[in-house]
C-alpha cells in the first residue's frame, strides 16, 4: 500500500497525488502530446509497464487526465490533460526555471512565445493591482 501524508498541508496533499516516482514525468509527457501508452513508454524508456499503468490510473483518478477510447478491438486509449492538469503547467514552468538556475545538467528554460525572451515568475496581487515580493502563506 502506498504511504501518504496524513495531515492538512497543501504541499503534502499535492505530493499525495504527484509525489510518486514517474508521476510528474508522465503528466508532463501527456501535457506535451505523448498521448498513447506506447508513446509514453517509448519516451520514458526505463519505466516498467505496470508502473506506467499505475501512474496513468492515479492521474485519471485525481482528474488530471482523461482517457479517450480510439480503438475498440483491442481497446486502445489516448490520454488528454484536463483543465485541472493543464493548470499544472505553472508548476512545471517553476521547476524548469529553478532547475535551470541551480542544477548543472539542465538546459531548458521558459521563453516568451512572441519574442523568445526568457521569462521569470512574478506574483501579482489583484487587490493592490501590483506585483509583489513580500509574500506570506497562511
């Protein structure tokens, strides 16, 4: 049985969903148009098929992806990211920026589509109508 964090904490509860080895990578690949089991397996070469199947089921259970039947005999599915899953792009982008800044073997960055300039993450307060640096988590 999978161990989980049993306390109220945003980070702990999120890790209960995506904290297993491979889960984030599976979600990221589906987000980037690897939509079939075979494509996922090929793109994530060392992942065992039972683990890939388990991670897909967990992502479906938590409504980050949905499966769409595209072949009845034998049954074959394509996986699509839901709106809830698409919102995870912010987490992916933050991780990419952090890794590019602090880790040696990382070369990807996040760029503005229009001008190809590098972007950074900023927090915006809608109440004050301004970008803020002094954050608190309550």
